[in-house]
C-alpha cells in the first residue's frame, strides 16, 4: 500500500505549538503515522450528513483522540492526501466549526 501525503493547515501548526509538551510530542507522532494508516485505532469518522458538501466530493473527515485533545483531519482517497485541519481540546470543543475548517 502506498503512503499518504500529510499536510497541516497553518492554524493546525500553530495549535500544535501551543499544546502541552507531552501532548505535543504524541500529536506529532500520531500525525506522522497518518502517512501509513490514516484510520488508526482510536480514530473515528465524523458524520457530515448535515453539512453541505460539493457534488462529487469524496472527502472523509475523521478525528483522532489524544487524551482530552482531538486531531481533526480530512482524507482524500483519490489523491492519497490527509489534511490535518485542527487540534482542539474536548470538552468544550463540539465540532461546530467543521464547515469553516473544510472551507479552507
């Protein structure tokens, strides 16, 4: 199986830099691991049924749990690309800004 290319949005890079040290190191390892397995154990597909997606879009949005933090990322199977959109603390994060994140 060929690997995926992983890209981080500029805001995701800033969010990683703001994480506590132990979580930051783990987040970097987990994100690097998305190259070989974009759906690792502990990850979960997010429900986009209520969002308006462009016609023909095969984009899948997933989250990966890291303690109280969530890595939110999109997978494009056709292009073999993983876009890391955000790292958020949950609670209080409720995925309410997915539309804005996907619009970037």
